[in-house]
C-alpha cells in the first residue's frame, strides 16, 4: 500500500504545518487550501489528511468515512464559493501519464470563469 509515498512531499509538509498555506476549509479527514499557482479565479486543492499517493491508493485503502468526508469537503468548498450553479471542474492527476507533480492524493477544484474544453 502507498508504494513510493514520500513523507517529505510539499502537501505532507502542509499537513504538518511546516510550510505556510492558505486554509479554505477542513474537517476531521480532509483539508482544502488555495493552490499557490492558480489556473483560474477559484483554484482550491483538497487533500486527505492521511498519506495516500493518488486517487487509486485512496479508494483502495481509505476508510468509508475518510472517503465520504473527503468528498463532502469538496462539496463544502463548492458551497463556500457558490459555484454550484455556474459550474466548476474537478481534476485529479495521477502518476506519470497524469503528470502528477505532488505525490499526495489531491483534487483540483477550478472555477470562477468558463474553463474551456478539458483537453486540447
Ligand atoms: P499536480 O500536478 O500534482 O496535480 O498539482 C500540484 C499542484 O500543487 C499545482 O497546481 C501546484 O501549483 C500546487 N502546489 C505546489 N506546491 C505548492 C505549495 O507549496 N503550496 C500550495 N498551496 N500549492 C502548491
């Protein structure tokens, strides 16, 4: 489980409060914070508090409660920014083909403008 998880990846450091970040929301199992290099007016990252390499490892190994509370937090951020009507995009990059840069499972929640077609 969690093959190759790097305990010193930047999101692990954020979870340990070793580096500054702008917290948006949290619950017992997940944390939402602003992306340092936003690609749209709203660009929030949501991560589980426990160590999971990517979506696959999270779903394979996370508890039902962790998975439930993770997605609830994503929805709470959608509510906080009032983007349910205008719309948004949720992306999770994984591994080499997905061009994942930070090896701790996260979803990007993007919104605040028309985001264009997904893949050019
Ligand atoms: P990935 O390519 O792994 O899906 O996305 C990683 C995201 O993390 C990028 O959008 C990048 O801007 C963001 N990021 C990288 N380092 C930091 C950091 O130190 N703080 C915050 N808030 N975001 C970061």
